[in-house]
C-alpha cells in the first residue's frame, strides 16, 4: 500500500448533508467496467440504496477508455459530487483524460491492478493507493474476468451484501447460462476476499434504506415511458447521440401498447412524419439532440401554425454544430424558445431530474394535445444517459381535450376564433368535418389568407390559448424561504439543490426555484416566488448565459442578480454552487 | 373521338349526359377562374353557358327517367374538344363565346356521326335531335357573339409581370 | 385496397371544395384536380376517408380545392407528412401531391426514401419544369439550355433529373406518367395507382402557361405508351431510360409488399412496460 496523500490538494469536506459514496471504475477496451458498474448499481438498489451511474468515455466506438461513475446513498441523489471516494482502475490506459471529471483527495482510495502504474495526473490528486491482483485472480477462475473481481472487491469495501450481487448477476447473465453466473460469482467472491485485506473504512459503510419498490431507469427511458403514459402512439425516429435511447426504448414498447415507430430518413422527415401522424389523430413524438432540433425547426413552426400537436424531446449536448455529442450542456434554450421564425407561441418544458423526465414528457404531451401546439422538452445528456435508482414515479393522469370533434358538426370551422383559443379539431374519418390544415396564414375555415384581419385573429388565438391555460404548480419547483434565491432549470437543479442543502445545514436560508415551464413565460408566478428575495443567483450549464438572458427578457427580477453560467462538458458540481453562494455571502 | 360504340338509347343518353356534365363542370370552372382573375364579363358568360347546359342536362335526364343507363368511366371516351379547352385570364366575351361555339360544333359533329352509324331508327332519331339542338345552340351563340367586338391584336398583353406568391 | 365504406352516389364535382383555385387560367393543374376528382368518384371513395398532403408550390395548393382531408405542409415535406399519416392510420386512402421543385429538389431525399419504404400511398408530381410561385426559375427537370430565368442566365447547364428512373431505382412499386392535357386518361392512371398496393408514383405533365408557354405544345407531343405495364424492374429500367418523357400510361407495376408496421389491437397495460424498470 502506497500513501501519496502528501501530494494531495487539501480535502474538501462539507458537514452533514447527503451522505453518499462516489465510486469511479475505469478500464479500456473490453474490460467491462460499464457492465460491472451497472451491476453494482442494480445490486445497491436491491440492497435498498439509492444511487446513480453516469458513463464517460473516449471517442472510440470500441476499445476506448471508459469510466463508470457511481454515486450511492441512502437518500435519492440527482447529481455527482465531482469528488470520488473510490477510484478503481482495471487498467490505466489513457486514464488521465478523466482527470477533470474525477476529483480525488487524501481521503480517497485508489485501487489498481497489481503491477500497474498510476498516471501522474491522477496520483497527484492524492488518495491512498491499494493494489489488488485483479487479473491474476481472474486467470485462476475458469471464465473469470477482472471486472467481476473488481466488482467483488468494491462490494466488500462498501458493505454491499454479496447476495444482492448474486441476484443481479443471475438475472443479467440468465441468457448465458449457469456456468457464466458461477464464473462471475467466483470472481466476485475472490475479489471480496482479497479486499478484506484492505483496512476497513467505517465512513464508507452506508446503511441501506428500508426496501420498497425501486426503479433503475435512465432519463431517456423515463422520457420514453412518459411519452407512452401521455398517450403517444406514433414516433418517428432518426438516431442522434444522446437522444437515441429514447427511440430505442420506445421501438419495442410502443408496439406493445398498439403504437408504431418508423425510422425516418432524416430529422426533416421525422418531424414531418409526426405532423402527419398527429393530423391523423395519433399523439406523436420524436426525440433528438441539438443538430436534429435545428433541422426540425421549420416544421415545428408548421405544427404551431397548423395547430397540429407534436412533441419533440431535445436531449441537449455540447454545441454549437456537432459540438460535444457525448457531453451535457444547457445551450439549446435559445433555439427552443426563439428558433422558430415568425411569431410562433409554443411550449418549452424541461425535466429537472432523471425521474422527472417521465413526468415532464408526459406533461409536454398533454399540453401539446390540449393546446394543439408543439411542445419541446429540453432534457440533456446528463439526465438522459445517467441511470438512477429512484422510487416508483407516481401515476399521474391528465385529461387532454384538444381533439374535440369526433362526429359531424354542421358549422365546423377548424380554426374558429373563440375565447379559449383552442378551436375544434376533427380527425380524418369524421364525416362532414374535412378541412385542410395549413402553414399559410388562414381564415377560421382554413382557407389561405393574407388579410390583416385574419392574421391578427389567428395570431391572437394561438397566443391566447397558451397564455390563458392554467399550468398549475407544475410550472416550477419552488422550495425554501429566505432572501437568497437560486434560480435554475433542468439538470442544473440537482447540483443547485445539493448546494442549498449544504448551506441550510450551516444555517442559511436559501430558496430554490427550478423552472419546468420555460415557454410561455410565467412572470406573475415567478414574481410571487421571488417575493422578498434580495439576491438571486442564476445557475445554468451554458457559456452564453442563455437562461439568464431569457429571464431578463421575460421577467422582472428583484434585488441583486448574479449569473453563474458554466459551459459543459464538465457537470456543474454542488461544491461550485456552494462556493459561489458563500463567496457572495461574504462579499 | 368516340371509343365506345353507341348501340342503344341508353348508350346515347349516358353519353350525352356525360358530355353535358363535362361541359357544365368546365364552364363553372372557367367562371370561377374568371372570378379569381377579376374578369367579370367572361365569368358572367361562362355562368350563363353553364346554366344553359344545365337546363339541357335536365331535359336529357327526364328523357332517361325510365332507362337504366350504363356507367361510363371517364377514360372510356375522350371528347377532347370539350374537355381540353382552356381559358385565358384576359379573354374577352368574344373568346368565351367562340370557345363555346367550338364545343357545340364538336358535339353536333359527334351526334351526326352517331346518327350515321349502324343503329336502330329510334336511336338515330334521338341522335338527330341532339345534333339539331347543338346546332341550334351554336347558332344562338354565334348571334350573341356578334354583339361583341372582335378582339384587337395584342388583347393578351399584360403590362405587369407575374406576381410572386410563396 | 379495401375501404371501410364507400360513397357510390358521389360525382366528381362532389369531391371539390368551395374554394376557388388561384392558379392561372389555362394551367394544367386544373385538369389534374379534375382528374383526381374523377378518379375518386370512379372509386366511390368516401371523402372523409381520404387525405391529400402537399408541400409548397402552385400545384401544392391542391388540397384546399378538394373536399377531402388535406394538409398543406412546408416546402418539400409532403411525403413525410403523408408517411406519418398512412402508417398511423392505415384505414385512410392517402395521396401526396406537389410540383417538380417541391418533390425533386428540396424534397428529393424524401422522394427516394418514400419509394424505398413503399408505404401504400399515391404520389402525384405535377411537372412543369419550372418554379411558378417564385416567378419562373429552373427546376431539377428543366432542360439545361432553358434561359428564361434571371437566376440562371444562359440556362442551368445541368442535365435534368429523370424522376421515373430514380423512382424505379429507389424501389417505387408503381410508376406511371399521365398528362393534364388528357385528364380522363390521367384519371385512369390515378385509379390504377391508388388501387395498386405500396408506393405509387405518378409523373403528371402539367404545363405552365405563364412561365413556360411553349409547353402548350405538350398536348401534341404526348401519346399512349405502346406497351403494357411490366412487373419486371429490368424491363422497366430499359423502358424508362429510353423514354422521351411523353409516353403516357402505367409503365411499371411491382409486386413488393407495402411497408405497414402492425398496429396491435390487443394491447398490454402500461404497468407491464414498467416492470422492466423494477429492481
């Protein structure tokens, strides 16, 4: 055992907030760290813990360096801390690429295979180094693999019952047969036994929570389920990282509920297929990422103008252009809100956690259907591709009323001007209610028109239906009291929330406001939520401070305002937000 | 010209009704076109023509009341002269009536051909009647056309270029 | 193709809406509209079970003039809208229509993939070899030496696109040419196209009297193709490659099964899907 703690930067520890354990597993090409990480997460869930796992990797499709980043806790967790308690590397090839993401200190444990050399960039951060004979032990087992040995060692170190691992391995290897399960379990046991030589660290033993139904789900899967719960039965798909998993989850599952998914030739096709599907009466959705959203924008305007409900989930990644496809950023806010040409009121919503991807996508579908418009859901890579252990999300049912005409109506006018702004919408097959949906400005009957009177009536109608709708409490998460507020959205909510917990533990009063509904803006609601606030910190993962500028454009913000706008690819950490708030407090 | 043979009264009635409905549809279409391009004089004449043909249709329909007529698919005949005329947005009443005269001449010619074909005398008689009606209408149209001046050279000159729409 | 219910009493004009077309008098598109209504009447289609989708351009104004469900979408995207509609509502008779610019230029990729995907629908492209709504620019089917556009002085100098050849190479299941100069013949082709399973492509010659007045001569140039429709793509390929653009009629009838994913009627409860997430 080597101790290079002397080289380390000072430890950053905060008092009592979310007790948790962060583990990074590294390995390259075929080492199986991702699989082992997923199994560790699921086993932790079996044992009653909460947790999350993020994948990070190099640019190679196969053979590249990869990291499974886990955080386990007795309470639900929504973000990584940045600092890791354990770093286990099956090998160290190109491991220094993860230095920005994996922060170690003198209390961290670094585990490597016997005979390996820890890269200087990693050893410099500190931590106690332990060598385990991962490969050697694996060689001694028929069909044994180092990742299973590593899994056993980690389980032992964190006090995870071997039974929980066995249950997970039996399930995940069921197709490969009992032999594979036995070989894996032999590796796990060998690893666990070896790790018992590592001195026990009491801090690491996290007591598991009482067992209840728990889900293992990614934000992308949750969005897929939210779509189905929202009634989506037609999906047009064009693959793009990091949104593809929504589509891949939906392909088989949509079929089971009587829906259909079509792979389109490009995003121009997918958005227009949705418009066709929805025109036919079927709630329709697609998922994409920034470049795909950019291609879809013209036709999202068509959905708005023709009042055809569609839902587009944008799983944001680093931009502009091809940007950083595998990393998160909240920099598509502008295009989602302002990208459409003309005056095109529509819905923009953002999930604030992995589990919330379900609710927010379902709600977006409900809003699109009820208000006959386009909904854009701004998820992101960190929500979409992180797997989390969460409590079963509540069943929420909305009654959508958008498609109101199902039988002959004598005075049917598709774009009738009325108080609610939501006009009657017939679906093909309805006798006597034929109409032509149009992206050209039109009269109440749908006939193309360039008359000023028709234009103002239809503009007002399309705006009114969104402005008058009661979005209820879903518009934002508002929590806490005090004169300091943090205003944020989307995946930044996790780190902000945890930073606020740290401050509260120190006796500060801080409000958290995370906005789920971004368009139409809710100035009255936000004004109320900010009543009495003297300082507001605006937090977003975006270099251009798009959220800050959006708030400045649509809302009156009281008191002093600070913007904390940090681009990807590194995630905003609770510590960063905590430090920013402390610094402001002490200024 | 005729691609199906007319053997019976029912055949002739069906054929005549189809021709009439074609011309009514065409005249109505042209009237609508003239409305859209702000040519009310031509529009009025096309409406008047449509009404005239509609009246003739009603007469032929009453003749067919007790007869089961065969169905004629559009492609089973090709009365090219009538269905293939087209209008011009600056056309004058003179052009409008000339178009209708050509249609009637073509109809009269067709009925004459039928009359001269190998058919029973009562069908011949009916075809003769239809030919006469067409000729009579043609004469009426020619008379009406004389009320209007012959268009001068350059009648279709437009001093503005076409418009850009989308 | 089977329809749930039909309307045998309807006449061609019953398929027209009350909206008056904005096309130039003399435009071929009027006759295409007429041919479509005649074909629908012949097939006794119920107007409420038919949908026609279009893009942008003169001919794409068509849906508003019909008494069926219509969608006037954005430029070049008629086919994906029609695809989404048909796949999710296979009970409907779906048509897509537009011009040569809409279908072959901005929508070219969708044309290729719609042929390949072979969803059961009929696509009518009214080809006048010009962009009319933007005042007469060259389209993909314009001859290289046509020099009347300010945008391409001296002509495009680019060879035209051969839509029928591309349709065949891409996998269209039915390929025909019709002409607005013969609306009754066009109606026959359209009935044939709508009745044939899979993706049916109808290349519809439709002269532009305003920007291509010389196309009035097409009436004299078109003629029935002296051949029967073939089911052999190799025969069709030769036929289409040697075609002078004026042969009318159904030229190819393939026998590929249409693409229509199954829409299950006995469905699982959503809680069954959720089981996959339970630890």
